[in-house]
């Protein structure tokens, strides 16, 4: 269960950062 939590957290963090960068790139346009 601990391993799964770490994987989910890592994936969520990566997705969050990617979404923020995409949103930041689209916002000015």
C-alpha cells in the first residue's frame, strides 16, 4: 500500500506540474 501511495503521489505531482505549465503557456494567448 505504501508503494502505491508513492507512485500515485509522484504521478499526481508530475501531472500537476505539466498542467500548470500548459495553462501558463495558453494563458497569455
